């Protein structure tokens, strides 16, 4: 009789508690995903812009990236 009760108790633990413990367990850590595009900082208004959508201007220090044509104009003084 005790063996039957022990078997039932083990079955209950396996059927009910094991799935609960699996759900509560932390998911496996994944490596961070790479960004599809880089963010660049506008030197005029200090906002960040997606590099592929930014307005660009060449300068002595390299390429500058702006959020809009207005910021690019203000930077160059036109």
C-alpha cells in the first residue's frame, strides 16, 4: 500500500510540479542582437539619428551627420 501511495505522489510531482518549475526557470541567455544600423549624434541639436537616414556634410574632421537639413545649414553657417 505504501508503495502505491509513493508512486502516486511521485507521479503527481512529475505531472504538476515539473512543468511549473520549467516555466519559472530563467530562459537561456542569448547573445545581444546586432543593431541593423548605427546611431550617430547630431552636433547641432545633440539628438541621435539612424546613420542611413542622416543628412551628411563633409568637413575637415570627416563626415558629419545631422538629423535634418536645417541642422546641417546651421552647422555650416549657410
